[in-house]
């Protein structure tokens, strides 16, 4: 048995001791070390593209290095299993695509009553007769129902205008007074002139007061003649008692 194994061992030893085999083994070892370090660097860069955390890339590279050049292949497959499935750029592209699709859907106007598609220039929905827009009375353009003023001409829909009759009577009253009021001046109190009816009533009252003394004097003169010897006793029926 020893005679059989001894020649085999001598042949293997001479094979591995040859310069070509030694060079090949060294090259394989150098290749494995380079591949081991390259895998650690790849794990570092790959984790940077898949996570915003600044520590995870260093942890991934250290995990590959700990498995040595002989077992780093197992660390590589384990890393591919536990790493995030999407890159940050891919997530951003997916979010942008979703936002673009949502904006496209929102750009299509729908009726608030029946949720059907409508045109931008429609005033009333032809399906459910819901009022969609209104016409500005100043510029005749379409405005929204919830607008407080017109975006084109600046017409304020919440402010009520003064009646036309009141606006027409305002200049006439200013012309009669002969003065033009300024916007910041205080309001003046108009002077009240006596009317003809009040003048006539005051004149009649004054005339009545003047006729009262003459009537009393005529009554006194038309009464009975009293004797000069002495005053007569007054009675309650005498309208003018003696003073």
C-alpha cells in the first residue's frame, strides 16, 4: 500500500512545486482577493443608490469583508436577498409617473352633480342640469360659481350697486344747493324754509289774538249802564266782573 501511495504523493508534490502551477495558484488567490474587495465596494455603492441612510452602505461593505475571500460569495447572495428591491431613482420615477397620471386625470373636468365629463365652456351640465359657471355682467366672460370677483375685469360680485334712481337724484340735489360735496367732507344739514301753509297758520293765529281784545271791549261797551253812586254786587252770571 505504501508503495502505491508514495509514487502518487511524489507526483503531486512535483506538480504543485512546478513554477507554472505556483504562478497559477498565486494568480487565482490575487483574483479572489480583488473580487472580494470589488464585491464589498459594489455593495457599498449599491446600498447608496437604494437607501438615504448614510450608515447602511458602510455596513453592507463591512458585511462582505467579514466573510473573507473564501466565503464572500455567501455574503454576496445574502446581501442580494435583504437589500431594498427598488433604487431611489426608480422610486422617484414611479412617483413622478403617478403624479403625472393624477394631474392628467384632474385636468379633465367633471360635473359635481353627476361626475360626468364636461367642457370648459359649458355653463350648465346637459345631463343633470347643474349650474357650472356664470357670465360676468361687466365683460361677458365665463367665471366660476365660487368666484367673488371677475379675474378679467375685476368686477366685485359681492358688492351691491346703488339704485339707478338714487344715483340720478344725487346730482340734482347738489345743483339746488349750489355746492359740491367732497368725498371726505362731513355731511351738511339742510336748512328748512317755512312753507306757505305754516305761514298762513301763523298769520291766522296772530289775527285771532288781535281780535280778542276788541271783542272784550265791545262787550264792555254794550253792557248795562251802571250808576255812579256805587258798584253793584257781582253775580256769577256776569261775564266781566268789575275790577
